[in-house]
C-alpha cells in the first residue's frame, strides 16, 4: 500500500509542544530522560516520513517507562498524531486480544473500508470470541493502522507489553514487522530480562537505567526539602536510582523521620506508590514464599542458604518455597540469598501480614539464639528488658559476638515491640550504641533521643556517651564537645556496647584540634582508671597529648603493638589499628602509619565501621604528605559527598583541609580559593586552631607561588603553634623562611631556638631535615662561612626524609645559594633535581621557579608541559610502575599495594615481573638500590 506525505509530517520534532485547550499541565518529564525523549522523537520523525518505526523502552518497574511513554504520546497528540493506547496490565483475564478491547469502537470505526473477511475477524476478536481467526485479525489490525496513517501519522502505544495475552502480543509483533512503508510508529514498554513480543523485530531500544546520586538527590529535594542528609542517603541507597522507589520510600516516612528527629524503620516502609505498582506481585505469591521473603527482609545483606534452610524449617516449609520469587526475579543467590533490588526488602516486609511478620521475627531470633547463645549464656541472656524478651536475648548474644548490625536491628525491634516505657528506652539506648559501632552516628543520635528522660543511671550514662561521641562527628563545637565527651567518661555500667574508649580517643583528638592539652589529659586519666586499658588507645592518646616529650614512650608502644602484628601472631581489630596509625602519623612515621591505615581499612568489617571516617581522613593526609596530590584531588570529592550524605561535618572539613593543601602545593589557586574560605570559616566558627593552621599555611603557599587568594597576604608568617601540632612542625621551615623574607630575623632565630629547645632534630627524619634546612637558611641570610656545610648536612638528612616536597624545597634553596656563590656545577645539579622532583609532583609554581633558576645558570629545558625525553641509558618506567616499585621498596606486600591502588594483587605481581628485568634486578631486596641508581629519591 502506498502512502501520501501529510503536510504536517515531522511536526512532532518541535521542542516546545502546544498546551492543551483545557489548560491542564503535562506530566513532569522524568529526571534525566532528555536523551531518551530525543531518541523517541527521531524515531517518530522517521515514521512520519512514511518509513515506519518501532521504539521499545526497557527497564525495571518504577523506572519511569510509563511516564516516558505518556510524555511522548502527549507530545505526539499535540502535533497531530492519532494515538492509540493499549496496556498489558490486567488484560489476560479478558482472553485473546484482550489488550485491544478498550479500543474496539475506534478500531471498528477505522475498519469500514476493509474486506469483509478481515472486518468480520476483527469484530469477532474484539468481541471476545473464544476461537478467533488469529491470522486474519493480525492482518486486519495492520490494515486499520496503515489506512488511518494515510490521513495522518499513527502512534500505537503499548505499555507493559511483557504482560500481554498471547494473541495481543502476536498481533503487536505482526504489526511491528510490517511498519516499513507506513506512517505508523509503535512505542512499547517492557520489563528487563523478560520475554517480550519483539524478538527478531527491527526496533530502536531505549534502556532506562537508575538515576545517579546527584539526580536522585535533586528528585528527593524537589519532593521533600526538609529531608535530613542521613535520611536522604538511606533512601537513595535503598532505591538504587529507581525514581518510583525514591518518591515512594520518602513519602512513606513521617515528618519526624524525614528531618532526622526519630530513627528510620528497618526496612523502610514501601509507601503507596511502590505498593500500588508492585505490591500485587508480592501478594500473588504463595504463602510459604511470602513468609520466607518477610524473613529475608529482616537482613540487609541477605542470608546464607544454610541459615535460610534452618529458618524455613522453623516456618514449616523448605528452601524450595523461594522458587516462585526467584522465577519472578525478586531474589537471587547461590550461597547467599538476597533481593535483586534493595527496595524489594521494603515491599516484602510491607506487603506481609502482621502474622507473617511475627513468624519471621520469631524464626529470625530463634535462629540467632541457636547460633550464638550457648548453655553458659542462658542465665545472662534471660535478663531481658520489659519489651520482647526474645529480641533482647538475641541482641545480647549478637553483641557478645561482635555482630553489631544484627544486635542493632534486634534492639530496635525489642524497643518497638516493648510495652514498658523504661524497657523501650533501654532498647533504644542499646541500639544507639550499636549504631555508633556500625559507624552511623546520625542514626545513633536519633535512637538516643528516643531513650532520653529515664532516671536509670546506666541508661543516662549510655545516652550521654552516644550523644557525645555522635555529636563530635555530626555537630562539632569545641567547648560543647569537650564538656559532653568529658561527662561521657564516667564509671559504671552502660547498655549495649561500651563505646567510651572511642569517646576517649575523640577527646584526645579534640585536644589536638584546639591546641589544648586538657582533653588528652582527661582521656589519659580515664584510661588509667580502667582495669585493663587498651595499649593501642593509650599510645594514641599520648601522641595527641605530647608527641615530642613522650616520643620514646610512644615509639615503645608502637613497637610493642606492631611487632606481633608484623609477625602474624596477633590480629588487632580495625579500631586499634586506626589508633596506632594515628599515633604513628603524629610522630612522623609515615611509612608505618600508611601500612597500619591500609590494614585497618582492609580489615574493618562492613558492620564495624567506627574507625572508617578517621582512617579515611588519615589516609588522605598521608597521601598529601607523600606528594600524591593528583590522587587526593581524585578521591576526595567522592569522600566529601559521602560525608555530606552521612552528616559528618567534622570529617568533611578535614577532607576539605587536605584537598586545600594539595591544591596549594600544586598552585591551583582557583580551586583552592573556595576551599580556603570554607576551612577558615569553619576554624573560626568552631574553635579549631589546627584547621586555622592549615588554612594559614595554604594561604602562605599560594601567596608565595604568586597566586591571589581570598584573605591570603603576601609572605605572611604563619601563626605559631605548639610543637605537638603536626601542621606547625610541617610548616616549620616556611615559618622561618617567611620571617626572613619580611626582615623579621629575630622571629626566625626564635623559631630556631624553640626547635633546639624541644630537640626537634631528633624527633624524626622529616624534622631533622626541617631543622637543618632552617639552620642553613639562617646561615645564608647572615652570610656565615658554614652555610655550605649546613646545606650539605640538610641534604644528608633528606635521604631519610619521607616528604618529597620538603626535599625539593631544600634542593631549590641549596641550588639558589650555590648560584649566588658562583658554584655553577653544584647549582645545576641541585636545581635540576628540584625541577625534576617538582615536575613529578605537579608542583607547577616551584617547578617554574626551578626552571627560571636553571635558565640563570645556563640550562635550557623544554617548555612547561613538554614531555621530557627519556634517557636511553636509564630504564623507562611509567608513573604507575614507578609508584608500585616505590611501595614495594618500602616493604609493602602485593596485597597491601593492591589495597592502596585499588587493583588486584595479581596486577601488582605482573607489573613487578615486567619491571625487574628493566631494572636489572631479580628480587625485592634490590629495589631500593635500583631506585637510587635510577635517580629516584622519592
């Protein structure tokens, strides 16, 4: 059949559709679907030109398929298309061709010109004939659409086509395969991974994937502006980018839950939108299947098949009862069974009857009690709260074995099920301690608010401890936090998990942030009163209190703790490793701190994450110290987003401060400006001189590099800080240099005298380099005869130092002094070393300074950004290979290197296998020598 070209062909391509005469608003365009709309628009444009087109939109339920189809159909109708809509939902009960029954009158009116055989077949099929002439009906439908398209383009919209009855599905296939030569378009929606009518058809596919976190956050903010950050994170995590789930899960929360005032239920309630779209699927499952799904919904990470089998027996069924759910795509797993989508947890629990939930709770608690409560635990476990005794017993058993997530859920449910107010408060308080241990301070704070008001001493101590520790991360204010943390370190029993050791560490950390020794002394006094104090925690507290004066004691503590660890005899937990890593960082043992931090992050269990934020911040600080600034700029933005989602304000500003330093070292003034303002503002508002030191040092570096920054004066000296402060020691040379540049020689000498008084030269290899470097600068300023000797002593100390930027600054200063002394050969050597080192670090301002000095001594280098030519006499290593070689030379294992670089141990071994022949070595023991011969001193 030939077709004519209607004059309005392709009119739908316009981007501004006409408004309807009724003034009704068009449904909002799905978030992030602009590209999908363009795909549909182009396909309809081809159909309008008489070439036919079919677009199949695939995606899971709730992903916005129907919304996309409706948007396209409405715009097509506004542009003059005839739109026919059918749906596979709830049509199978009508029999064959049931999907087309709602269109019967319109289709029969269009079939007036058909041959009698086709018109009769179509009329009988649409009337519900039990034995229609299928082939004639297919042909009739195709002829009807093609004839109508001669008067104007036709769009057949088929929603939920995977649910079509067999006859309707085959009719759609018949029409789709015969679209060319007509002005007919088919726009269909189907679910992922299911059989649909379009196998073998020529179609354009649109796959709807989940919204990313940014777009998901925008959608939630538009829906609920009062959503707390931690609540937003929980909803986004549960919805996995599904727009319908995002809206439904957030709608189902109460106002108090949305603003973080009360704890979120676990699992989240599904809400009416999800229930209306998918609730029927869960309710249609057999009762034993629904019982097992309700049980599975009680765990976030799924259940092993062994546990699920035992639990199924307690429910009077077997594991094979899950088969219908697996066939429906709701669950999967071999050894561990879990929901295919996280929001299915909410649906499985919300659609379960109260009786099914009670059965699931009973099976879950009985399973845990059978696993974790031994005969010796019975007497202790029997002392439950006034709430649900089985939940309380299970929670105590889980907590005794370090199963914090299970204990958290059990105590939450014990509190929710309890009828006695005092028992409910105790349950919420115990759950709050578990939330702290799981690294969820926002949830811990919300749970603790449900436990306030009781007079029981243990309950009051527990609430005080939780709110003090959680507040340190989520609502930092120096004076308030010091008072609350100090008050939390009281003697006596607490409910749930005793987290006062972590609160003691936070108190010591607070002392370092505020430059006050009092908080660390309080933490040390509390430790001294404990029957069995933690040696790792004591070492960390001492490092915060007085790292210089207690250096020998701290080193002894680290050696005693890490000796068995290195020998594989002891396995410290992740929190203890974090304390030890923090202590090593504060005495400038960066290699040990890096090793301990990586081990802590690797060893930390998913449910035991108290240490995570501090260990992550420590890892970033170590990367800054090691000159891995490009890596810092790559990893910190994601960590910042996570901190914002969890409401961890203090952790977030620590990350910003380290990112600020990385930008300052590289001279990235534009990126550093906003960060500098944020860190300064936070340091002033919340009384954190430590962060003020970081901001001042970054401003000095940016000013010295020639950058113009907000509030950064030219060559302003850094404010003096105690020698216990890491940043004050790190910036020691620059403090002396700034004083000399401003003509304040007396201040520079006072700084040097202070370093000598405290014995900083013997503190660490990095401080030995800093002290000798400052001595050389002072001697050069005074024109003393021993200046050269002092520079050589500093260069000797640089061989053992761990901060590459400090080595580069020394070489630059030494080269400039040698140039002034007319010792050109030595000047060229030092300046070239500085230039090459700054180039590798990406420290552009200092690289350019070294380049300018080299030009002054007659050395011409390629322009900035040019790739240096490889020396044919030296083995060429890529930057990635060189990083692996350096880490292996420091003694890190393949697994430890892989953890830090986010690659596999096999990849590390492959790189080393390829690099060894190029370096002319055969073992790791020769790596250090090979690097020295290569001229790599980093």
